C-alpha cells in the first residue's frame, strides 16, 4: 500500500494541472469575446453620435436656406442669382455632389452649393453644411374659403386660376457636408429637403 502512494499522487497532480489549463483557456476565450463586444459597442455608439452630428449639420443648412427664401425681396432683385430655375428645365430631385454641366437642369456653377459659415450654429459640429435652392413652381396663392375647397391636384400644380396672388414654390436641399471635402472622409452623410412657398 505504502509503495503505491507516490505514483497516485503524481497522477492526481497531473490531472489538476490539466483542469487548470482548461479553465484558463475558457476564461481567456470569454475575456476576448467580452473585449470584442465592448469594441463593437463603442464603434456603434461613435457611429450613432457622428450621424446625429451630421443630421444637426444638415438641419442647420436647411434652416439657413429657409431664412434666405424668407428674405427674398421681390420688389428688388427677388431670387435672381440665388436659386436654380427648375420650372423651365428639369432638375433632378437630388442635386449632384458637384453642380454644373453634369447635373441636368443646373448647368451653371452659380449659385451652386452654398456653405453655411455661421460659427455660432456650428461650434460643436466640426462640419461645413451646405444647401442649394431650386424654384420648382409658380402657383396661385389664394387663402379664401373657395380656394380651400379645390382638389389636391390643382393645389399642388397650380392649375386653378381662382387665386388672387402668385407664389413661388422652392425646394431646399441641405447636406451635412461636401462629401468630397477632406474633413468629410469617414463621416456620416445626411441629406434633407423641404419645400417652401413664398407669396410675391
């Protein structure tokens, strides 16, 4: 009996070492998986934050474009030089990244994409949002009860002549930044649009 005890002790110590190695391997795998998930969550959180900043930038540009339309003085120069005339020529609903000959209906480089440089509104964005304004329709602007009963088609396309005033319909397209700019590389990109009607 006493002669076999050392051999059994050696076998037991070998099994304990093997079990310890297996447990260490399992712990290592769990730790690596947890680290990978943490990195993924940080990336997702960063992407969501960046998209939120891009949305805010595009919204800032959209408001800037609306302010420009609101400030048009039709007793003076009106919207000359500030918009693309898309009534007489077809314009793509979403303007090209660079306006000019390649964009049907917007063959001129001017006014092009207008950058928003209001630093008070952009202090936390680290982006330069831009907007472009298209004049897409001329409609009658009648707010009388008779006008309210007209169908949606005539209201949308201005086919009815019952209105006493004339209004321009503008389409404002805003983007979070110029996608070709160096500071836009790897950043989220957001495009927003709004339609504004101004009575002449």
